[in-house]
């Protein structure tokens, strides 16, 4: 009966140490796969926000069910344990190449070989590249960048401002 307890402790310990000594590798991945218009400062911020998301992830937390769905669902175990091994491997292979377009190509080839063709709605695939991209591209900040307007999709502007057109987007304001 001790095995499940040890397994949970191992996952928790790896989550707490994520990204360990591989934070620079995570930032390199972000700079490679996220929009260049964010600048290096912006992609580094997304990487740090992703680290915070991984640390705050609560395995087993109850998920919101859809309208008319009565079944209670819980979030699956966090993927942090898989991420560490992937970061180490990528930092000694793909990320060694200083040419960003070539790194993008190498990462795209790996995703294709793994059968990954779409971004998920939640960053829970266990693939560090896909999950980092899903984390950003499903965010309010990415939505604002896409529409070049400060929409704030995941924020509440209040009813008094609901009919007002969003302010023009300023890069770095999110």
C-alpha cells in the first residue's frame, strides 16, 4: 500500500523542482515556438508563467462540468515529471542549434513523428513543447495579440464597460 503514497510524493517532489536546472532550456523552447513579436522578454515571461502554472497544478482537483453534464470529473496527474526528462533531452539536442528556424523545424518534425497535429484546449499532453504552446495560445494574452486589441478574454470588464470597444493592444501590456 506504500507504493501509491511514494508515487504521489515523487510526482510532488518533481513538480516542486520543475524546471530545476533546466529553466533556461524552457525559455529557449518558448523563444523558439512562440510568436517573435513577443520579444525575448515576452517569451521568457510566458515560460515563467508556465512554471507557475505547473507549480500551482492540483492533481485530482474537481473540474467544471459542462451544462447538462452531471458526472463529476477530476483533473489528471500533472505532467511535470515527464517535462524534466524532456527538457534535459532537448537541451542536449535540438536546443544546441543556435539557428531558431532550424530549431522550429526540428521540433515540428518531432511533433509530427509523435502524431501531434493539433493543440489541445488544456496543456495536459505531457509533451513540454505542446503544453507550453497550448498554455500560451489558449491564453487571454494570445487572444489580445491575435486581435490587436486589449480584449482581456479571461477578465471581467464589468457590465458598465461591456458595450465599449476594447482599447488598442500594446505589446507588453499583458
